[in-house]
């Protein structure tokens, strides 16, 4: 049982004992044991961790995705587990290596642990994912933090358009894609969503899920490969960023492709710094429904100007 459910259970017992005390007429044989039990429950409640984060996440659904409290569609589980796992992986990469790596970095096999399906809770039906085989000693903490961040991202998406527009600038485009896929499936099954992890609990209505899905669906992302001439100003291995000047004197900066090795980046710096080159970039344009636009560039290759 998660911390949230434990807390709910204790609070329910407290209310029930307080009700019994109100009708006990101060009978010492009833009143004193109830009073002692009430003190113990309040102490347990006070001792529960207030901000516990753990490397597991429980998701509960309703609507057409479930059959009462008996089962959940296997196809729905498959379609929602993958985007949630990928969102957690991306966020764990950002937590471990920074936002810049999260925007451009390729997750190597074995670098981020898989989440395991560890439970299918009954009642409000759903599933629980847990980290079991840690890659390193700090992975449990990183994944716990990342799960909390993913829950917060979902809440922002379905409840706060202003914050959504701000935070999307901080995430890689694949985050938007997985978020859209997840909300699409929950929305298509006319389901609410309850999420629990550690002491964090969030519940989103059908209307909120639809609003969130409409919000990410109306966000358009396009990318294209462009080639231009410009002066290469350098690339930075640690941050994964580059900078150049185009022929009109405009500064363009962005991220280095994850297909380029550190050796190739170092060679570019040696051969082409402050040199006019033929430059190949991937240009990404994200358009939001309020007209806001974010343009990103990824450096694919450099060569001498022909």
C-alpha cells in the first residue's frame, strides 16, 4: 500500500473514532480506549513522510478502459505503459546529465534502467511500475525524482496552459510526442486518471484529460534538413552546444547531433573554428495554439566551403 493510501486509511480511522467518541457519553470503558487509539493514530499520521519520493508509480483508470473492478484492457495497458516509461527515461536522462543532454542525448542501452510491471491494483483498475534492477547506486534517487517531475508535467499539461507553454521550451520534442500518445489513449477510453508515487497523489477528471490532449495535439512540430554557408564559431562537448554566424551575420546556436562522436566534435573545432563552411542543420519548429513558436537547430555535419 502506498503512502497516500496509508494516510487515507489512518484519516478514515481517526474520523470514525472521533464519531464514536461523540456518542460514547464519556463512558470510561469506551472513552479511554478510544482516546488512546486516537492518540496513536494521530501520532502515526504525524510520523508519515511528508515528501517521500520512490522509484515506483501507480496509475489507475476508469471508463471504457476497465471492466468494473475486474480487469483492464491489455491493449490499453500496452499503449499507455510505453509512453509513460519513455517519459520517465527521458526525464531520468535530464536528471542525470542535465537539460542539454536531455534535448540531444541518445540514451545508450543499459544506461537507464527499465521499469517493471509489479502490480495490477484492483478496485479502480490500473497498474504499477517499479524500478528493480538499478544501473548504479544513485539511480533509485534519480528515477524517484524523475517520476515526480513526470507527474508534475502531466498536471501542468492538463491544468495550466501558461505553464505548459513555458516548460515545453525546456523539454526535447520527443517528450511532447510521448505525452501526446499517453493522453490520447486515456482520452479515447473516456477515462479519469489517478497517479500515485510516494506521498504524491494526483487525480485528473475526464474533462481535464481531454483539455490536456487537445492542448498537446494542437501543438505542431515540424523538422527539416537545411544547408547553409556560415562561419563556425565552435562546439562544446560538455554542454553539447554549437554556435555559428550565417552569411547575414545572424548568430545561430543549438545542439550537436547525438550521431557525432566526441572525437568528431573535437576535429570540427580544430579544423573549422572561425572558418566559413558548408553547414548541415536539422531545423525544428514547434508552434503552439496561441501563436508562440520555438525554433531549434541540431548540427549534423560540417565541411569546407565548396
